């Protein structure tokens, strides 16, 4: 009997491979490309509430020009989940209020609390790249484990943001 592989299973497998093969020794260019691909792929595994499902899907980036430029070039103005993806470079925490996803690079990690406060009542996924921010309330935090790029998933933070996470994503994450 032939086994049918679902598209979601295939994507999950590919994401596991990308995450598993990612090495800290990669050049910065590779790191920002991997972060960009993972950010985009996280969208497949997270469900926003119906109230957030209108028009555009805004990804805000603060503190990492390389991730911003890559996301904008690869995914900006493309349709995803029936919405037009907009990638915006944020220069202040207050600009995060209109975003469904905010990526805070390590260079802007000092703005985490301000951004978290601005989006605290919104269905906004915060993704960070600094040790300790996952435990402080980031929904997803990139982390290096045994010279490999992994990610932490803070289920309490995601629940507080009214976001639902696929069990496939939870299975790939370091759940905190």
C-alpha cells in the first residue's frame, strides 16, 4: 500500500532538516537567511484569531537589517494565508502595534520589554534572537545548542497572545 505524505508533514520534515543542519559556525549571511526562512515557515504552524484575519499580514523587524532586507526581498508583497505580506523596518517600539509578527534582532534586544508592552493586548508573535528572552515572554526565541541553531517556544506567551501553535511546531521546539 502506497503511503501518502501530506504537504504539512513534508514541510515539517524539511523544517526539522533545516534546523538540524544549521551550525553556529555559519557565516552571518547564512544566519540571517536561515532566520528569515524559519520566520516565514513559522507562519505555517501558528494560527492567529479570526479578528486578526483581515487584509495584510505585517512583519516588523527591529535590530537586524540583514533579516529585514532578506524578508523584504524574499517574501515582501507576496500572498500568504490569503493575505499580502508586508515587511516593515521598525525604528521604535510603538510601530510594533500594527504588526502580527515582530522579530527583534540581538542588537535591539534592549527594546524587548517596550515592544512586549506595546503588543501585549494584540495577537502578535514576538520572535527574538537573544538568550533569556524566551523566558521573559518572547513567543519564539532563537538559541544555540551544541553549535546548532534551535528555537525555544514559550507556550504561555503564545497563549497570552491568543495564538494557537501546531503540535508539529511544538515537537520541533525547546518548549519553555
